[in-house]
C-alpha cells in the first residue's frame, strides 16, 4: 500500500478548550437558536428570501460554495488512488475529514432552506421522484456521496476504537467506495452548474453558458487542491507542526494545471459567446466578473514559478485566492448575476439578514470545531515525531 | 336553438290548440319545453318530444297529498311563470286531489280522491308533500279521520308513480329536526322502497315540472341516484358550479355579514355555506323566475343545505361545511408579493465583519508563514555556505 512509506496517522492530542473552540461553540449556539425560530415560524421569520430570490446564502454559500470547498477529499483521493500518486497519501485523511463536514453540512443546509422540509422524503421515494430534474440528480448524488464519505472515513474511527475486524471488512470494499467517491462529486458538482443553465435568461450572460457544468467541475477540482493547501498550512500553524511543503509544492502544480485549463475554457467561452463586451459595461456584474477573474489569475502569477511554490506563504495565499475565485464564480452566478421579474414591478432585491449570516457562520464553525476535535482525538494527521526525523 | 320550424311543424293543429288552451304564444310555449328539456339534460331535439307530449294533453290524474309541511312546495310551484301551475293543473295534468288548491272540502274532497283512484287505478301519479309522523302509532297527523301513514299507503298502492316533493317528504326535513317529537319520516321509509324525490325547502319548481314532464314524455321517471333524486338536478354539488366559486379558489371569503368581502360578493364558505356538501342545481338553475341571482347564495346568505339529509335542519347554519372534494389550503399566495429589502445595518455589518476577520486572519497567517519561510531559507543559505559538518553542529547546538 502507498501509505507504508509514510508516517502512520495519529491523534494530535491536547486540550479541546481554547479561545477558538469556545468561539465556535458560541456561533453554533446562535445558529441553533436561529434555526429553532426558522423551523417554528418559517423561512419568512428569519430570512430575507422572497419569490424573486428563493435561494439565499444558505443555498449559495452553505451548499453550492460549501460543497465546492469540500472537494479536497475528492481531488486528493483522485490523485492518490486513480492517478496512483502515493506520495500525497498523508494528505488524504485530513482532506477527507474536511470534505466530510463540508458535504454533511451542505446536505443539512438544504433542509434548512426547504419551505416544507417535512416533504423532503418525496425526493427519494420511488413513486414520487422526478428523474428528469437536475435538482433530483444533485440531491440524490450528494446524499449518496455523504454516505460514501462516511464509509471512506470509517477506518479512522475503527482504528481509534480498536475495531480491527470491522476495519478489515470495510477495507475489502474500499476500492469500490473510493471509485464511487470519485465519480459522485464529478456528477453533482457539474450538475450544480447545470442548475444555472436551466435558469435561462435569468442569469447574466457572463455566467449563462452551456459550459457551466464543465466550469463548475474544473473549479471544484482545482478548489479541492486549493483547500488542501489552505487546510495544511493552517493546521501546521495552529498545531505548530512542521509544514508539509514537500507535498504541497508539487500539489500546487497539479492545481495550477487544472486552473490553466479552466481559464482557457472560461475566457474562450466568454469570447466565443460574444459576452465579453458585457464585462466592460460599468455595472456591479462587470465589477464582480473582474474580481472573480483576478482571483483565478492571481494564483498563476503568485506561484507560477517553481521557487515561489516552495514558499508556504505564497502557497497559502494562492490557495485562498483560488478558493475566493471559485466562491465568486458561484456567488456571481447564483446571486449577483441573477435577476428576475425585471419590469414594472421594479424587480426583486435580496441581501442576507443578520440571522442568515449567523447561521452560515455557525455552519462554518461546526466544520472548524469538528475538524479540531477529530484531529485532536482521532488518527487523521501524520504522526509528528516520525515526520520530524524524515 | 336554431330554426324552430326545423323541429316543429308550427302550423300543426295541436300546437295551435295548445296556444289557445294555455293562452300563451307558441314561441313562449316552445321555449318552456326547451327549458324543461335542458333542465333534464336531454339531448338537442328532445324539446320536440316534450312539446308533443304536453300538446297531447293526456291529462294523467294526479293525487297530491299534504302531511307535515308548510305548503311551501306548492307555493313555489304557484310562483312558476312558464306556465303557471294553474295552467299546468288545468291542461297538462288532471289534479284530482290537492287539499289547498281544490274547491271541494270535507267529505266531498275525500270522495273526489276515492273516485279518482278508482277510475285511474294503476295510472295516476301520487305526489306527496310533507313528512309522515310515525311516533305513538302515527296519531299526530290525520286527514278526514285517517292517519297519514294509512292514507299514504292506501294512495300509493295503486299509483303508477310516487313522487316525494320537498325535503319533508324526501327525508323528514324540518319536522324531523332533533329531537323529532312526532317521529317524522320520509315517504321512502313508510313505503319501504326508494321513491323519486325532489328535495329542497322549497325545491326549484322546474325540477318538479321537469320530472313530471319526463314522465309524460317518456312514460317513466328520470334516472335517479341512490337517494331517489333525479340525477339531472341533484348530480352535482352546488359548490361545483357556484357563481362565487372563483372567490373560493382565490381564497377571498366573507368573514361576517356586511364586511368588505361580503359586500363585494366573496365566497360564503366561512359563514357556513353548505354548498360544498349539498347536491343540487341551485347554482345553475334560476329560482322563482326572478333572475339568475335569485337563490340564497346569490342573495348573500350561505346555503343551509336544505336538499341534503344530515345537513339541512341538522347542522347549525353557520357551521363550516365539510368539504366533499377540494379542501381549501390554510394559506394563499399574497396578491402583491414582497420584493425584498436592501441590506440592513446589522446584516451589512455582519457580512463586513466576517469578511474582515477572514481577510485579517489570512494576512496574519500569510505573514507568519512568510517569516518562517524566510528564516528557513536564511538558515539553509547559511548551512550551504558553512558545509555539512557545520550544519550537523548547528543542528546539535539547536537541540541542546
């Protein structure tokens, strides 16, 4: 197995109580309180959603962007298991852990946003499913992927609990689970882009393209690597561990490869469709388009040179910029570049309420808190002492 | 309707006779026939058969019994204009016994009934108006010393057809309202079989006329449901064809008498209208020849369900009806939809704070990573210059 040449994962240990974990706890408590109001009195009681904007930040940030941020597990697993790059194996578990939380919360976030959430079972019930719907594809695919990821992650739990038999059993089916875990995100990450396609003329020409599924898939993969850069640097700093620069430097090169392909497709598409002039009309959409493009192009300039890729500060910054670019692509498509009922009525407007922002903050707080607790108590990160002697 | 002459030979003698007998223009007579045919839901052209049947003036004998009732059914028939019941009595049928209309009184009246029954044995039509009391051996209603139950059974025995008119005769109606002190019962209950009924309090006279004319035209009574009600008149819920139905579907309800909704003619469902659980054609067939709005709901009062057993005279008038088909939703979409508000100070501040915190943390972390990288690079540069042995020494030193 590829992981034999690496240090075995081990719990980081240490206290779970810190300023950060306490802050996360407060944010989560606030979120729970707001969600209680939401489930008792409905969406109108806490959100700024209206008929023109049925999707707010709970969908766009928590689900669409959140699930793209959670592509680290998928991107690294694809690199390690499909392209057989064993040298990145120590990155798999932490990336998978972040993905696990990202996706599970994205699934939960959908429930928060459903007006009549108690009907959600119809989405899976054989007699009431609608197989022709993009939404159905996304819903089933994400649900399935969440289950698949928990199975992928289960050896970590079994290891910690000392259940060797169970771990062995899961290990036998793991090749299939991993394959599934690579295919499923490709399906629904591209389908998230398809949702924009089906919204038709409501989406600004800069983001309305039949290539949107491909753009979403390419950015999701690149963002997966960016998240790993971000997460690895952050973990090393926070836990005062040795930086994993020796793995991150080549990984960043893979990321730039996907990013370059994305930029060619993206710019080519905008030009071929004749939407480019729209980017020079003074408007919020044009400004956001250039911000988005700048965020995607900046990493290429920042770590384009091999020497710069050895600098963890630049790797970290490039990772953040790419994540920002991917987030903006999604935010711009679903909210900024989305316009409905323009006319006599004057059009709809949407800006998230404080409650919506706090729920989204709470969701990210769960991810951070969960990551801290699990890395401190379960064998996710590589054992540090062995790593130091390496 | 097309050209009348296509259907009728307007010059034929019988039609001219009718014109004279009924003292009504031919056109009006033919319109009446067409109205009746349409009421019965008969196919186009059936009005010709109807007209011929009425022209023929077979004058079947009709015996009309009154029991526990208010004579409202007869009253409503007398208000029918085309033709007046007077004409119908004189021409179309031979009304041999009708307590409130006949000139005869006392033993003379009973004798007329008995002779008509004898002369038209097996051919006369028996119409019953009013419920029949059965409690205490049926002593609460007697005519000519004869109990209502006995009179009904006697008259029904040799009748060609029995028709129960009004809710009282159909299912007990008002007299049977709890606690039903006289044990008021329907014609069907007394005779032990389903008889055709024209329930209503009072029923629309056209439903009765159409039933009688159907009998005259085709020699049999129209198709009925399991309660004996002609399907042409009682096949659909009042709610289904109600003129206020659109208000129901849009969720516009009068909440109390005289409120804004009530004045604007909104749906009366929430005032207790029983249209959703009452089978009758009130909403499609004008009442009393006074225009299409002349029925309870048209006048702004909820339907009380008078044609429906278990609803009329049983449920409180303002109790909300049980929906037999569509249940109204609890909420309706607003007519003017909210379009959203611009950012509030709190939410804008929250978004800015989150963005600021994230940016600040990212910058700090980048700076620290940069510093550690610079230190590492500097150390590496120093190491390369000093050679391997020195490097080992430096590491040893650092570890100490």
